[in-house]
C-alpha cells in the first residue's frame, strides 16, 4: 500500500493569498528594520561626544556655548524647555481636542460636523513653517503687548503654537474612535436613565479610550519633534526655562540652528542631542502607551 501523500496544486486564490502574506511580512520587517537602523546610527553617532564631554556634564550642564573659546556643552536648558513646552501644549491641546471630538462625534449636526472636520483636515495639512510664520507675525507681538514684555518670542508662544499644531491629530483620531463605539453601549446607558452628556463621558469615551490614547500619543509625538515652528517663536536663546516669558531653545531647534556650520566636537554634540531626543521620544511613547492604553483591559 502506497502511503505517499499527494499534494494538490494550489488554486490562484491560494497563491494570491500567499503572495500578499509575504508582502505584508516584508512591510512589517521593513518597518522594524528602519527603526533598528535609526537606533544603531543614533547610538554610533551620539555616544562619542557624550564619552568625551561626560554624561553628567552633558545632560545636567546648564551652559551651552559650542562656539566659544572655552566651549561648554550642557543641554539641561534644552531638555527642560522641550519638557515644559510639550507638557504645556498637552495641557492645553488634549482637553480642547477631546471635547471637540466628543462634540463632532455625538452632538454636532451633519453640516456642522462636515464643516469642522474639513477645517481640521486643512489644519493638519498646513506646513510647520506656516504655523511658525503666523506665530511670529501675530502671536509673538500679541504676547509682548498683552504682558508688557520687550519680546514675545518666548516659551509661552511656543506652547500656544504647539497646542494648535497637535489638535488635528487628537481630534481626527478621537472622532474615529468614538464613532466606532457600538451604539448598544449608549442605548443601554440612556435606557438606565443617564443623560446624553453622562453617556458620552462615562460610556463612550472610556469605550474609545484606546483610540483616543493613540491620538494623544500622535499629538505629543508631534509636539516633541517639532522644530521649524518652535524655532520661529521661541527666541532660540539657551536660557533655563525659569519663566514662560523667557527666550528658550528646544532640543530640536538646538540641532537645526547649528548643524549647518557645525564641525568637530560641536557636530558630534549635536548628534548626541539627537540621540537624547530619540530616547526621550521613545520613552514618552512607551510610557503613554502603558498608562493610557494599559490598565483595565479586561473590563
């Protein structure tokens, strides 16, 4: 008796499925490979300057004078400026974005929803330099006049610009997540006597938490990595951010404004700043994903 298995020829649909699975696998590997390559390159480029300057002096030094006769490479002012700027933009942008998303998804009429969503989509397509130009021409003079300062190019102006820039990411992703909540959830809440507002914020928003968290992560990622708009409104002085009205430099702008003429240790130090920024962004993303998307998954 012949026990040899007979393999039937694959159908065209099976071949197509196999090919598509292979393509999807390659795309996934490509994405992971790009992240690994960037990580390796940043480490190779950034570590030598940190070794020469000293990790503590580099991260906690308060003076940056890369072109002085006695150069100093302390980036603590840049780190704190980036942290405060991102935190301020998040405090302003996240509540506004979330409330706007709830309004568009649950309360707005079709015409209003279409008009506002179109405006948000246009806002997301505006280049960073345009935000910076508008901030420099409109916001900076307004801040100086309102608070009686000689210059409005300061941390506060950067926070406001970043808050506006992160709104499209938060609103669009949050609206999609809220629209995906099963209507039975809301119907059950209303049947139990809850009001519309109570249903939106106690049922719909928690049910869409994962999607809303994704929008917040995208928005914060854009705020951390923004360079051009911040460069045009923050003043670009390497001061400690002790006040909202001081001219400051972010990690991104520190790299952008000096890389064109940097050389030697100065250029290596700029790559080290990029490495710190890369680690900072990765850490923030991991933390936000754990805090916002983690928690009570089984409920």
